[in-house]
C-alpha cells in the first residue's frame, strides 16, 4: 500500500504547531531539537506509527 513517509512544513510558531499536531490531530511528538540558529527540528508522527 502506498504511503507518505515524510512531509516538511515551515511554521511560524513551533510551540503552536506542536500543540496543534499533538493535541488536536493526536500525533506523537518524536523529536524537538534546537538547531541553535533560532530554528528547531520537530518531528511528529501519527499515534502508534513506527
């Protein structure tokens, strides 16, 4: 079955995006790494996904 493995989104506010995807959509937060230049690397995935 075809599936999407990775999608990149640029967001205005990392905390707001994390809250939306974890609270409203129900995804799990996998990674939230400060890149040191004012940006962060954030990874979420559907709950229960590998």
